[in-house]
């Protein structure tokens, strides 16, 4: 019996979230495009298929056509939002543009008992998350309605004979009542999956795969100091021990005391061979007078690769290069047929220099960030590192608006350190998804010691998010913000004013650049 769920991506911002929800329930999931071949589908042999939502409309002249390979596979299907509309269209139902759109919270009424709604009584009202401007107005032949909302007569449907279930709302979003239960009903009551995707099993499988792939060959790893690369280092160390060498390049753009922390965690606590390269001067020279954020990212990425190349060539008989690529990187970098716009240009996928002639080993490329953190905890990596907020690959360079100097980096390091320290002191750090400080390209008048000052302005940002696709502002109490601001202005030379960013994502991004 297969124990894999295949998720077909139609460009939804929630596709990765669906995959995570399935895995959180103990079932492995993969994301593929709608044009998946019959052979690949056969090889995957999924226990069930979930069709994601998407930005397109069924009313367009050019619309997606649901692959017959998927529908003819005789596998249970769950269509979500746009997925429901695709199924409706395929089986000759009708989808029309709705004059009254549904975005955000809506009330869904369970109209009929079914395996999908097991545990929910007929007539029960659920607060659900909707995101659609089209709706099903006529059910396809053989389908029954399972429920409705105030604006959508057919907000859920099924065909018991074909084992197809559809929802207009998003059960993967935490705003949906009983969303987790609905997904698990599909997994365990409809697809007959078993809970086998556990941290212990994942670690054992990864270590086995590393040993099979690498054997007795040597591996180098470009260590960033972040969660992903550290977990990769720990996994490789467990699998091949002394065959691993980590290279840490100090770009000068790291967080305060990060170099010493990396040495402490990797060399002393984990006992892994570590080579530290001091290259901050090189990076500052390369970035001199560069203001465009994309140019910054490209310069940093290129410079990092060249320095790493140079150091790697000093080592003898190296066969493999390890990377901390994770599954969101793979999904975003692959052609899934989605229309998701590329916002960032700097991540691991595709970063291997072609002329290095090293084979690539990516132990965590099929894992989400939360899975990586769980593995890190199991491997004994310090919680202070595992629970650390995300940090951009180019470092503080993307948090300095305008040109980059050593002075500005030093100021931002101090500001960031105070901000994070106070969040920890008030037990807020782990309640926030990401907190950061931004150096602004302006100066402001201030008064200190009865003297007028003309110094820099910094911005603080803290957000809450589930999937980092959308984010809301963290409502830090004013008295704590006031304390943070007071400390920054008093303790960090060169800062005259502190502001707090209250922009959600969208329209903003989490980072500023």
C-alpha cells in the first residue's frame, strides 16, 4: 500500500502549506505540476492526489485543462478551490464568475455527512478561509453537494463512485475550523494512509541515503551558520564522520558574534572539522557604492562562490559538495507550471559552480523548514540555533538600504542584537516568526545631552506567519518597544531615531530588499 500524497500545483500561494499539513499528519507528500507524465505518476504510485488552488480563472479563454493522467489513475482526489473548479469543468459542470467574491473568513454549512467531514454533524457551521472570485453554479453529473456558504451554493461536493472530493474553501489554512481534521479524514479515511513520516524514520533514511551516495568519499560543506546548513553538517557528521569538512566564510555581513558562535557550535559542540575564512574586506570592497538590491545579491553570491572555490581547491581528493537546499527552494526553482513570481534571486538551488566538478549531495532537499528544525533538535543541536529566526543568504546587506559600509554594518549588528535580546527577555522571541532591523538611508535630528545630533534612522520589523507567503505585524506592547528604542538610541552610536514597520505581507515583503 502506497503512503504518499501527490499535490498538483496550479500556482496557489498555499501549495507548500498543503504539503506541510499532510506531512504534519505523518504522511509524506510531494509537489508536482499538472503535466505530470503517466510514467512518473505510475512510479510515484500515490495513495491520493490533492489539486491546489490557483490565481487563474475558469472563465478565461485560455484555461488550464486538468490532465487525464490524473483523473484516469483511479486514485482518490481532493480538489481545493481552483482544483474544485477544474474538476467541475472537466466533468461538464458549470463555473461562473461571481458578482460577490469571497476573500477571507466565511461561514460554511455542512450539508451532508461524508467521509471527508467525519466527526462533523450535518448542519454544523464552520468558520473557513475562502479565496475565490469564481464559483460552481451547476454540479457535474454524478456529484453531490456536501455544503454551502452564504455566497456559494456548492462550496463542497463529492462523487463517491469516483472517490473525488472537492472544497471551495482552504482547509490547509489555520483560519479554517477543523481544517486539520478534514485533511486527515482525506488521508486516513479516504486514502487509507498510515502515519510513517516521523522524525526518527526521516533521520534513519537520510543517513542511509548519504552512506549509499557518498560511500567512503570526502565531502565539503559551505556552512552559513543557519539552521539548514548546520543540520546538514550534523547529518553528514553522523553518516560519514571525519570524511566531512565544513568551510565557513565570514563575509562581514553576519549577525553580531556569529563567527564565534559558529565555531562554538560546529567545532566544539558537534566536533566537526571547520575551516574559517576571513573575507569581510573582499566583500566590502566588492559592494562599495552598490545600492541596487539585486546587484548586491548577485555580487555577494558570486563572490561567495569564488572564495569557496578557491578554498575548496586547496583540499585534496574531494568528491562531493553538500548544500542545505530545502524543499521550498526546490519547489520555487522548478517548473511546476505555476505563475508564482520570483521575488528573491539568492538561494541554494542552482548555486553549484559547474567547473568545480563535484557531485552534489543535498540531504534535506525534500524537507520543509519545520521538519529541519525537528531533526536538528533530535540531533542535539542547541535550541538557541534551531529556534533562530530566518536570516537572508546575503546577510545584513539586504537590510541596509543604499550603499554598504563597515560602519553601517556595525551599527545594524548592534541594533539587531539589542532588538533580539529584548524580545528574548520578554518571552516574545519564540512567539514571533521573524524579527529584524533595517538601516535606512536617511538621517534625522535628535537631542542628546542638550546637544543637537544629526544621525541615522533604523526601522524594526516583527511579523507572524505560518508559511512566509503571507504575514501580519506582531503587536509588540508599546512599553517594550519603548524600552527597545531607548536602549538603541542610548547604546548605539550613530542612531538618532527608531521606527516600527507595521506593513503586512502583502503588500510589503518580510525583508525590505
